[in-house]
C-alpha cells in the first residue's frame, strides 16, 4: 500500500509522527508545509506545499492545486492526516480520486471537532476524535496521540 | 535556560512582552525564544523568528523549563522531552487566534495536571516562581507513540484494504 501522510507544520505534524507505527510498514510519502520538517522523516520521500487557512482564499486555491498535483504524481492508496486545511483538501480530493482517507482530528479540539474535521467527516472513510466526549456513531474515539 | 515558544504561525506579543518584562527578575536564567512574526521589540531575550526542527529540539532538550502558547506542538514536545511546561492560551478577544480553542486545550491539560497554566499575564510570575522553586520536574511522561488502541485501529483499517 502507498500511504500519503500529510499535516501542516507545528502541532499537526507532531501528532502525525506519533501515529507512525500505524502505517510505517507501508510505502510512505510525507507532505507538510515547511521544508525543514523533512529533517524529522529522513528516510522517506517528503514534499513541501504552501500553507493556507480559510481566511486567505487565493492561497487556499494555490494549495488546492499543489495537493491535486501531488495526488496525481503519488497516486496513494491511503491518505492519513491530522489536519489542517491542506490535509482536508487531500482528504476531499483523495476520496474523489478513489483513495481511502483517514482524518484524525487534532487533540487541540477538546470541545468540538475542528471546522476542517466537520467537513472531513463528509468525505473521509474514517474520522477519529481524540476526546471521548466527541465520539459519535460516525466519529471514532480510540485513545489519543498522547496515550 | 528557559525556552519560550509561541509556535510557528501567528504572533503572540502579550506573552512575548510579559516574558521579556519578567526576564531581568529571573536571577541568572536567560530566555531563548521562538517568537513567530512578533512586532514587539524584545529587550532581554535571545529571539528567533523560526527554528528548524533540529535546532528547536536541541533548545527544548537544553532548557530547564518551557514557556509557551497552548499549542499542541509545544505541549506534546514538552511532554515527550519530559520538560516542565507553563502555557498561556491565546485568546480571540486580543486577536491572538480565530477562536478560543487554546483556552479549552489549556483547561483540559490543566485538569489532567500535565502542565501548568497562566490564564492571564498576571498569573505568569507566580506560576514561574512556583515551578522554579518546585525543582522543575516534568508533570507527566509520555510513551514514544500514540495510544496502542489508536495505532492498532488505524493499522487494522489499512490492512483491511489490502
């Protein structure tokens, strides 16, 4: 299986790396929003994309094209992400292109799923929260990145 | 050395200024800070706009105490490195974030007693003093990876696709 593991720089990325044993036996391609993060996954292919949030529509569009281009090149079987906006785009585009998609909502979202997570819920094959109170029939809770 | 980090994206000048003001009172302790896009003119601290992961990790390991915003990168890095951590949440009413999810994060980790929290600038000094006097122990230890249950759930799902 070819797994695309994608997360924005900072806390999203730190959380993605803590999930590594879940998919490390597969062929992994990492994607993040800052080139220096390749230092943390030295033995795997790593691609950098621009960062964007929902307040900058032009940048969002640019990220969207980058993500689409990467999916076209990489052709992943599975996409796994801990957010944020670029991860959501990969989930939506990946689902439309036939990949299986996994959204793990950041542990920062204690009281409700992030906005990206609520959108991802409509597209992802699997959606996880990291807080038991947020679990529903469609949102799984199986512990968290901190145990 | 105290390491201050406000993440990699938005500025958090309320915390940067407060720590800069406190710096001369922390006898013999210097502060190194990652202060993304800050407009505040720092007087007493050694600052960087962005630290690459290798430099960030080295400073984290060298620090005796971490002070940061209530971002998950900061919280998880402190727990992984077994460093005592004091966090102050960004608040939307000061324009520091789009919403108050950092306040919810801070309260949740405060309840778990994994970190210390200064909810406002006025709490920083007291919390810092308390931590320095308390021998600077980490409040919680993490395993190397996420919970076995989460890892197994994701792994089994990927396996089921083959």
